[in-house]
């Protein structure tokens, strides 16, 4: 007798795994096509809602074809549709029909980070005086917990201009791909998702800190990008931007 988990896996594979033969002992054939179509439509709709600019750039036919191929190879791992699609940008980077659109994966990465920002939990930002209790000799070991909606994206393509040009109501959707890329911070502020360009040094500093690096390591990364990186000003900016929600000290080596 099959276990519940075996039955569930069989049903999932019958719905989503491309070319999977049905085992009549695991999944009854009657009505399976109806269920499969319902699931595929739901997942394609979720992907379209998360990646509307990608849809706009490639058109309905290409997007639905790519989405179905993605669904077959990357079935949902969580029950919430809002959590689905995180692997789609990487999938597009390796998707043979889309290889001529070299900028497309980074546009998808931008849209995923925006969707992630919308669903991030609310936190209480720290005030600058949270640093007053840290001894001067301990500051190099400081680590920072960022607002969970904040993420960083570096791209060689003008993904910000591409995204803005493909918003509803924009008359001129032309963008020069020769304009170069940039360094971007994405976050939610109140009920809106914001994207802004950063300098290379500021990006290196904030991205390193957001990934758990110590203040010392993040400062070194920033000064690799710009030797005159102003650390005190950068710290003030973090608190001004209400980006920090927690502090800790890394263990001594």
C-alpha cells in the first residue's frame, strides 16, 4: 500500500513533470487533464504577475512557452503562489530561445527582487544612537541586520531604464542598451517599492553588509571600488535611509 507522501509525489509529478507517465495505482487518469490545466494556468498567471516587464518584452507566446518549460523543471516548493518564481531569472539565462536577449535575466532578477520586497515582513528600524554603546575598538566587528525588503542588483544592462520604459502609460519604450548598466538598491518604503542607483563604492559597502560582512570587511570592499570612500558618511546614510533593524558583533577570530 502506498504512503500518503508517495501518492502526493505521484500526483504532483502527473500534474507538472513533463512526459511523466501516469501510474493508475498512484493517480487515477480520470480528470487529470483538467487538474493539470488548472495548475498550469495558475502558475503561469503567477509568473506573469511577478514578471510583467519580461512578459511585455518577449510577448505572450514566448512568455507562456518559457513559463511552461520552467514549471515542468521547477515545480513549486512552497504553498504560496507569491513565493513562486525565484529561479525564473536563472532559468531564462540558460533558456536557448532567449539567449539573444542577454539583458532579459537581469530584468527578471529586478522584478523578482521587487516582488520579494512587497512581501517582506515589517521591521522596526534602529536609531543612530544604537551605535553609542559600541566601544571604538569593537566597531570593526560590527554586523548589521538590514530591513528584509532591501536587496541589491548589479547589472551591465540599463535594467532600470528598461523597467521604467515598460510601465503602463509610458509612450516611448525605446531604450539604448549601449547606455551601460549600474548598481541598484531595491526596497519597500511604506507601501511602495523603490529602486535607486548607487555608486560602485556605496553598492559594495551596502551589499557586503547586507550579506553579513563585518563593518571592516565591507569598508575594505568599498575602498577597493573607491579609495576615498567616506565611512562616517556612509554609516549616517544607512540610518537616514532607515535601512538597519539590528546590530551584532562578530566573533573574534
